[in-house]
């Protein structure tokens, strides 16, 4: 779970209320910007799940010492149990569309500490 000072802050709430780089919203999926996502993952307060296919990750991967799991969407079913349940999860794909769908599915399954990285890997690399 996120620390109360982050979860209840205005900056935190503003970061996930509406996607900034994506043109549409899916259900109640919460979005997170790459700056806040990086901070949470680096501090061990969230895990980043990369849903891009192996070929796509050749364009680059987030450089993180820990808190990163590559889990291609085509292999997602077999890797589902590898996703830890004790940390909030931030899903990432190339532009944020596939990851938004996976985040919505997780929420439908009752897991509410999931987020979509707004703008995907493109925004991760720019920030």
C-alpha cells in the first residue's frame, strides 16, 4: 500500500485522475505519470510491469535497479502469479493502451492498487 502522505496528497490524486497523454479513458483505470511512477518504483513502493513484447523491449527498457518485471502480454497468463500482491502495480506498454486494458482487468478481478503508466514507455523515456 502507498504511504498515506502520497495516497492522499493533491499531487498524487491529480496524477491519476485523467490521462494526460492518452486520448481516452477505460472504466475506472487510474493513470500515473512517469515522474511519480519512477519515484515510487525506485523507492520500493510499487512495481513496474512491462507488458511489451520481447521485440519491443529491444527499443529500450526502463533502467531500474529493482522493481521491474518484464511480462510480455502474449505470455501474461503464465506470468500472472509472478506479480507480487504486496505492492501497488504500475503497468507499462509502448503507448499505454494495452497496459490500460490489463489494469482494467486487474480492477475487475478485485485488485485496486493498479495503475496505467500514462503515455507508456514513450513518456517514461522522455521524463
